[in-house]
C-alpha cells in the first residue's frame, strides 16, 4: 500500500501558520521519512507471502483429507442405518403376510 504524503502542502500549511520555511521543510522531510519507514516496517515481504501461501496449501490438503475421511464415515454409517431399516421393513412385511395367510386359513 503506497502512502501519498504531500510535502509541499505540508510545508505551505506550516509556513502559513508562522513556522519558518527552513524549519517547515525539515519537518516535512522528517515526517515523510518516518511515514515511509513505518509503512515499510508493516509491509509484508514476498517471503512472508510465500510462506503463508505454502501454509494455506498445506492446510487445504489436510482439510481435503479430513473431509474425505468424514465423507467415508458418513457413507458407512448411512449404509448401516439403511440396512437396518430395510431389515425391519422386510420383517414387517413378512409378519403382515403371515397374518394375512393365517386369517385366510383360519377365517
């Protein structure tokens, strides 16, 4: 991010308020230098960005692996539940068929 500091406007503002021009110019240079140093100190270096990019890619890979394992677990659990429900359904149908047969035979 680039900072736009208008040194000429700064000097004019200071001189308009009574600061001697030489002192106003020195203050403008010092402030601009300080501002530039602060921005450079807080800016991320290319190596920082590359390191974070690598970390993000690694986390993405780990997340994909965990999601794949979770999906497998959910599918296995769902298949087990469906098998159980189908078993009970078949037993229910067989029981109802048995009752119908007994009613016809007895009745």
